[in-house]
């Protein structure tokens, strides 16, 4: 749903470094970022699944029942949630 690049585009690399590398403040800690992204995507998916807007295919990949692409507003809100989890 979202990637590190999506977060970097919205919140700048320096902010992500300060939120993820809590000792040295030098690099983005991908383990921390990936956990926040996963948590945010799970939260968003739970809301959308409850109203029938998403599902999973046979391989377990997330699919959108209303559109082939992720709406921009949904990507923005998922980034916001991931950023919240980084705090």
C-alpha cells in the first residue's frame, strides 16, 4: 500500500531518521519503518475490509474491490498513520 519512498516524499528523510534511528540519528532504521508501515496498513485494511472495499486474492495479496489503483487520499492517510506509529 505504501513504501518508504511515500513516507520520505511526505515527511522528509531527516524526520524519518530522527524517528527511527533513536541512538545515532544518522540513518533510517528500516526495521522500525517496516513495522510502522505494516501496522498502518493493517489498521487501514481492517476498516476497509469491514465495509467490503478490500479483500485478499488466492496468494494473499491485498485487492481493491472498487478500483485497480490505490486512491491518493487513502495513501496519504496510511502515511499519516504510519508516521503516528513512528512517534
